[in-house]
C-alpha cells in the first residue's frame, strides 16, 4: 500500500520485474494476479484519459524531439509560458535555459546544438511536471548524469516530496536516500517493502547489493 505523497524506491536485479511493475503502475499492462487499486477502487474503473492526466513518466534515457525547449516541455499540450517556466524551475533547468542565447526558444533534440545528458534529463523532468501529475514514475533518473546534474535532480525530487506520489526505479543505492520506503523486487515477487534503513535486516538482495554482510 502506497500512501498519497509518499516517495517509494524500487530496486532489484536485472530481469526481476521492475519494468513490469512500472508498466502496471502506468496502466500500460494489467497485472496477471492480484489487483491494482487507486483510492480503494480498481484502477481499470478510471477512464484512460483521466488516468493519463494524473500520471507522468521520466525514462532512464532522455528523449527530446527537434523543437524549442519550451515545446519539448509542452509536449503537444496547450500550456502557457508561466506553466512551462514553473515546470522548468521545479526541474532545476530554468537557470540553464535562460543562460542560453535563445532561452526557451533554443532548439534542442536530434540534429540540434547539443545539450548535456543532464540538461536533457532535466528538460524531460520538466515535461513530466508540467501537467502537475499526482503520480510520477522515474526510471533511474540519475544513472548517467554528471555530479552537478545528479545533485540538481536530487534537489528537485526532494522539493517534490509530499506534493505527489513518487516512484523511483533505482540502480544507484544513493538514490534511495530520498525514499520513505523501498520495494525490493526479486524473481517477479515483492521481497521486501521497508524504509531503506531497515532493508539491511529484511532483504538479502539489499545486503548483497550494498556489500553489507551479517
């Protein structure tokens, strides 16, 4: 059971089922067993359009299309400039954008002037936040980032805590520092669901992944 406003980490070995769980959370597939409930009701009772307006996803590899920064954040939605800027500020990318000569009109994406992986990831985070989602799922948001971008993304996630329900698929254990609890997925099953500082006792996988023994 995930509480509204909780930040939950998802960890486990490759092939354990983390991506399947992510697809279920996003309602891209239905669970083969059990039920997915939202506010005590089956998620399937929600209209697809209502659901997609409530959830957002940030992939591990940022995907930008050839257009301005503002249009990449809008992502084909009717969003005003204030909404775009607010999302960029939340994602800690606004200061970078206004330092560029064309600001929010800067063209990014394939064949455009390069922005760093960290900047691209923060633009994608702004895109996800622009719709003011109730649930946000991030697939290892810091795994390929430089230290500065990792720090900025972490700052953004810390600032978001409590304002939405946040799921973070983590490969770096340092990502767990912001989490209230952590799901450990092993062989397609829930091995543990604890505050991360309790996993040393509860989860053999966590002990192995962090090099903790005993």
